[in-house]
C-alpha cells in the first residue's frame, strides 16, 4: 500500500495550530505530510495563510516526517530564492523534503503588481525556473536571461541529495509536458479515468519517480455535519480552470461561489460519515497506481479526523487483505488547487 500522508492546509488553519496538528498526525501514524505555499486563502471563511517556508523548518525539526510543498517560482518568488530556501531545508533534513514547482495562481502572485501572464507564458516561465533551480542545486553559478532574469547566482551550501522537484498537474497535457523535467507527479482527486490518463501520459512520455495524490475529503460522525463542513470550507474550490488561476482575492472567490450547492461540492470532496466508505475510496486510488496519498480533511478542526482515520482507516489501507473498490465517479472534474499551488 502507498504512503499515507497528512495535508497541512495553511489556508484554513493558523501556523501555530497546524504545527500541533502535523505533530499529532505523526503520533497517530501518518507517514508523511505536505502543504501548499499561499499568501491568500480561497475564502474569508478559511481565514488563514501562514508562510509555508518558515513553518516547514519548524515542522521538519519537530517531527520525523517527510514533507513536500507546492510552490510557484517566477513572480512572487525569484527562482534563486526558491533554490536557496529548498537547498537549506534539504541540507538540514536530507531525504525528507521535496518541492512541487507550479505555474502559479493570480491570487498569490498579484501582490507583486506585475501583470498576470497567460497560461502558456507561465508554463514557459516555470520551465525556465526549474532549470535555474536544478543548476543552482548542483552548485553552478547561474546567469540566465529569459522570462526570468538571473545574474551570477550561486548556492554555497549545496544539498546532498538535492530535493526532488515534483510536477503539480491537473490536466493530461500538463502531466505529459512535465514528464520531461519532473522527478514525480502530484495531482488531486479526479474521476478515475482522468487519473489513469494522467498517469499514462506522464509515464508513457518518460516520466519518472513517484505518483502522488492529494485527496480532499470531509468526514464527521453524522453525514449532515460532513456535508456542512465541506460546504462551508470548500465550496470556493470547485471551479474548473481558468477561474481558479485568474481570480485575484479571497473576496472574489467568495463572490462567485454563493450559488454552489452540495452536488457540486461532492464532485470536489469525498464526503461521507462512513469511515469504511473513505477506506474504500482511498484503496481505489491506490489501485490506480499512486505511491503516496495525502489526506486533506477540509474542516478546520483536525484532531477528530486524525484520530478516527488513524484508528479505522489507516490500518485497513495497510492491510494486504483489502481489495480496493471503485474510486468515486463524482470526484472533481477539474480542480483549482494545483498545477499552480494544488
């Protein structure tokens, strides 16, 4: 069975509490953790957005978990800064840190005041950034002039091994394109045929490394509470691209999500009061070929979820006797949360 990780949602939980939550997740038996790097949440109801890089240092130092972060070099961050930050974490915690550089979302990048480029330009800029970051991680002095400019940059503390650069993708085309540069692939829960196509496109074009899936879920002892949590916290995260790439603020996301109902939310979030149902859904994802599953409970109070899944779901997933039933057909058709910052 795959690695079962905990998704630490900076956009929904304060950094101080989230550090306690990830420590709790390790103690409960989760294998790893990941997070996204935002300056803005998707909703005022979510109401948080701590600085992921500061938090990662504390989290790596106070747990033994492996960590990943989805980030976006090129506009808010110069690629030399991402190379520097990631090299430092990888050097302090060898083999325990990976990053997933994406093409970005306007909600995080507009703060620079620069124009928001079209998708193809952002994708080209990302690929330039990836090349710069890899060269800096090798200890090279880098000068580069393109969609990003780098002048005589060098990382003096070169990480050994360098952190893996995992490609965040939502579409088959992006997965295919990333196969040329990535050390692995990360995406979010979508219909099973779409996930199969993405994995095939990545592998068939030479994509190497691990396949990672972030799973949005809502659980509570009562079904109506699980639904209420998902509706409150995740209805702003149900739009297909390019909407999530281009809206600039949490206020805009709140403004366009007032009409979103339960049916649409269930397409983005696996909602059930049944722990057995969640186990079956997760086992189905594993059978598709994902090496790591990161569970994102979309509520803000993480402790009940951590304890319940540690007691009933994780042991079943780790049992060789389980036969993974079908992935929910209603899983998200397109997700706003990744190619950019998952």
